[in-house]
């Protein structure tokens, strides 16, 4: 028998069905080793030696494979068919080195789809781990480590509040920040168009736009004011119009190429608002279930047998007219395309989306992939585009109408690609119009327009731009976009990516002191060098040495920089954003409180940055980097913003505190050093706070009334864990802060009764937020709501979701490692409990059993010896 190792249990389960009982199929659960997150894991002074460490939750997976190899003579590494998959196979081979010394055979197989034919064919063509691909991975991993662990500390020291920097993430962040700066610098320009509603002699109406005025062809901004537009309207109104020409041209539209990783992510974002991470998670599950080919690729070619299967399916479903005379061939135009894989396509063309047993994102994504694949091999759409010019006899004015008619829908019968922004398609159908006939005017209307700034990036357009520049690779797009959001450098609103102040500061710092390393061309050229390594044309240590020589020198140059010097430079670079023009035309940098000081960038003692007055400590004016709407008057003044007075004449003010904005009643005095205060709940914008709202906060807890059963008071308030109602020591959470101020007795009694039914501190009545599926060892895995946040549950094992992970986005593959790590910790506690109880056990049987329980931790520690850094030599 042979031991086959893949990445995930879902993939293992599918492959096991095809291989049968002659093979033992096990999962590594992703990478089993990584560089420890500490200095020295990559040593440039020792030939870039890399010290690897087996992850804690991977040790039991390594043990399972080791145990299987005791009785099996062959190890087959069947991880994914890309550079990352090759790296996982290499790591497994290195980590299992001690188990492979006794003449056991090791081989590597790859398949682009998890189907019986693909897996069987791959097993018949084993090979060794590709050293060139592994070296390309090592180079990329070392580069990312060297940048992260050397540049991030510089950020921490020179730019308090900054979190970290990355080789590709920082370049991606620069794209978003520069686009935002373009938007802020944009100044709208006014222009007008004139459109006439015209009627043919047969009474059919059509619309035409003015294109010639005064005998001169109009450019976009030639009609720049309302007055000019009115003159144009009169010029058209006062003249008779005749159809000057009618020109009909045949046209065709060819289908889009099949999906690769970047185009799949873009289209999923356009059509479903699906983020890159969610898209790849759904695609991963479809791949592991055997429904689609490998989803990390920048290839768009399709296997010949798949092309023929698609053509057969098109003919069966739509008829021979929809099948082109010859198969369509596609060539990748992306910069530095290197992954030698097929496009992303269904493994079975006859499996239509309506027959797929899947739900949610998987169902939607498969539908998209199936339609795009089928459409890519269909006949072109044929249409007729008509242009009609209508002019006055004297030639002073001329109008144009355009339209098109679809003569044969072709691939459009199945699929059309979504658009990122309005492309102004002239798709209106025109009535029958004859040259030389009159065109009567029904109305002539001017319309005002303003030029629009470039749109903010969506995940789709950002991935598209990165691909155009040659930055990143198919397997990295999702993690790059996710990382900059997790760091708080960028937020997503209505699917658009918006840079935050910290992201701007980091970009400004890197662009001024490490400009070379956030240049688009430099990053793309480095990606090309990594591709050369994978092709065997470069040695990875040469690439690392050349990069480190210049990069370490740049790091050293920043050692003498003073924080004040850095802040002055960033203040200068970000001045248009930090100090927007004021409505009254006064100096944006003058202090609005004292008038004598100048505003400048400062750092807070606890980290982060703010705008403060240079006249400190005489003037204590401060505000956040971005005042709401660029209006400094909306910022909270040092002594607070007065909202009004209560019934007793006490001032109610909005203030900025260490833990955020709060409202205060009265002023601090010697007799009352701590006047009544209340923090603003999450979601309450300080700039919209009113006196009424502030008083409602200060008056909490709110008495709802007396409970109908025992007459005890029931009250609503906001506590550490959010809004709640309280009765006789029983607290029941409310879903919405606003309900604290509106909840009545009936609703309060209902909420309290539900809490009582669950019991104190118990979640028996809690309903799952999401069903993830079956655990490989049996039993359902669910995402559950918890007092301290959502968690994944499998039997008696509960694992808290990582910070920032939404319950709805959690997948089975992401949950399994969390549960494995939690389960690995649980036995240790049980062992300690048994060991502690040992002296109390009077019976010999129990005493004899105790050493076995106590010996378990030692057995679990053995893999550490197998994972020594010396065993982790790079090729």
C-alpha cells in the first residue's frame, strides 16, 4: 500500500473514492512548517539559511502520516499543482525525513482536476519534487520575511501607531492611497449636452444629440455654461432638420476567454459583491469536490478534450448554429503569466448548475464558471449598428442618433461579462429612418453634466490593476487584499476600498524613505526574477543577495532619522489631505482656537497620530487626522463641544477621551471631580449627536416599569457586553442599542423569558449561525453565537473564531485547523488533572494506570526532535 498526502480532508475524501482500499489518503491540513515569527529565522550572513518549525497543530498530522508509513512502503505527495503545492510537498518530505530513511519510495504527482481519470492518469506519471519550484518558493518566503521583519520595526520606531509593512501588500496599499489622492485633487468641470426628441414622417420617435454647432464639430467642453447651452437649443429649435445620412454596419462580438484566478475574482465581485477571499474559499470547495479544475492559475487555455466536450454540450443544448466552425483558442495577455495550468472550468461540461448539489456561494460561483466556459466556445454575437445624422440645410447644426440591433445572440444567449463602471453602451433600437426625409422636433432639451473623479477601487478593479502591473500572483491576490484590511489600513464600504489615515501615513513614509521598494516596476521586476527561478534560469540565493545588499543599506540609512523629521516630511506630503481648504478662505494650517499657532502632525504617547497646535501647552487644540467631511469645526475641541443645557441648567458637552468620545453633564469641581459621563455607543457618529440623544445616554439605566409577575423593577442599559435589560439580577442582551431607549414591558418580559429558558450561562437554546458540514472523523461542525463572540463547535470541542473573521464567511476548511488546535490542547488539561489526582487513588489498578496517562505528554513531544532546524535543509 501507498500513503497519499493531500492538503485538506475534503480533498482526501474525494480522492479516496477514486483510489480505493489500496491507498491510505491523509491530509496535511495545509503547510506543516513555517518560519518562526522571530528574528533570525532567515540569516543573510549564513547564505540565507532558513530555520523551519513544525506548527503545533501540524504535529499530530505528521504523527498520523509517520504511523501510516510504518506499514506502508511508499509516500505519494499529491498536493496542489502550483508553486505553493510544490512547497507543501517539499516541507512534508523534509519533516518526514526520519521516517523515509529505510528505503521507502517517495514520489510527487499533480492533477489539475480531482476526477477519476485525472487522478488515475497522474498516479501513472509520478515524478520527484521540482527543486526549481521549491527554490522560487524559498526565495519568495525569504523576501517576504526579510522585508516584514526588518521594515516593520522601522515603522514602529519612526511612525508610532503603524503596524507592519509587506513586500507586496505595501505596494497594493500605495495603489489605493494614490487613487484616493487623485479623487481628492480632482476638480469637477461643467459641460452641457443638447438632445432633441425627433419624429419620423411615420410618427416614430427617436433621440439625437447635437454634434455640430455653427458649422463646427463640438468637443466635450465646447458648451460649458447654461447660457451657451440655451444658445445651442435656440439654434436647433429655429431650424428645420432633414436626415442627412443613414449608415448601417454589421458588427460582431466575440465571447470572453474562460476564467483564470484574477478574472474569476473580478467577475464574482462585480456580479455578487463577493470578496476575493470568499470567492477563493468557494472555488476551493468546488475543486476539492471534483466539480472544477484547479482555481489558482493565470492560464486561459483549455484541454482539447474539454473543448470538444464544451462544443458537444453547446450543440446539444442550443443547436449547431451556436457552435463555431473551429474551436476557439485563447492566449494570455497578462504581464508575467507563468502558471502552466488550464483555465478554471467545470470538470464535467454536462453538469449544469441546476443539477449541482451545492448551496450559497458555491452554487453561484459554479453557475458563473459553467456559463463562462460554455460561452467561451460559442459562436460570436452578430448585430447591426446604425448611425443616423440629422442636419439643417445650412449646415450650421447637426445631430446624431445611434443604435444597434442584435441579429444573432450567439454566446450572449448564455453569458455576458459584468462591468465595473458605466461604459455608455449605445444599445437603443432605432425606428425605420430614410435618408432625405424630414425630422420634426418634438422637444430640444439641454442637460448639465460634471466630469467625475476616477472611481475608488473595488476588489475586482484592484486585482485587475495588480495583474496589469505584474504585482502578486494568482495565489496571493486574496491574501493581499485581506491583509491590508485586517491591518486597518483600508476599509471596505459599499464594495469600494477606502484608505484610512494609518494607511496614508504608512504609504507616505515608505514612498519617501523606501521609495524603490514600493515602486510598481521594481515589484513587477522582482516577480519576474522569481519566475526565472522557477524556470531554472536564476539561482534563488543570487536574487536574495542582490536584494538584501540594497535593502539592508536602505534600512541602515533610516537609523539616524528623528521622529520629528519623519513627521515634518509626512505632514508636507499629506498636507492637501490633512488641511483641506476652508470655506472662508483662511489659512488651513492656522489654529482655529488660538489663531496664533500652526497646525501640524503629532504622535500620541500611546501610539497613533493626530493634528495639534504648535502653540502647545498654551493652546491644547487637537483633532483627528481626518475631521468629518474635512470640516475642522466638526472636530471635538480640547474643552469639549457644548451641546446645550438640561432642565437644571447643567451644561451637556461632547468630549474626546482616551477610550473614544463621551458626553458629560456639568464640569469637574473639587466637590465632584467625576461628573456624570457616558460613552457613545458603537455606530453613533459624534458629529450627528444632539442634546436629546446625549441626555438619553446620561439618563441610563432607563426604568421600563415593574415586572407583571413579581412587581420588581425592569430596566434597560448599555453595559460592557452591549445593550441589555435587567430584572432581579437576570441580564438579557438586546440586539440593537437603539432598543434600549424604546423597549416596552411586553418586549422586555419576552427577552427575559427567553434568557430564563436557556438557563444562566447556558447556550442550549442557541441556534447555529452557520452549518459547515461533517467533520472527517464524524459529527457536524457549526458556527455558534457566544457571549464572547462566535465560535466553531464540533462535539465538545469549541474554538473561538479569529478576530475579524465573520461567521458567515467561515468555511469547513478554515474551521478544521481551529478545532484541531483546540482539541490538541484539551488532553493536556485532562492529563494534568489525572496526575494531580494520582496520590488520592487507593486502588492498585488505578495507580498502575496513572503512569500511562502521565507519559502521554512525553510521547507527544517526540516530533520536536524530528523537526530540528538541521533536518530542514534547503535544496
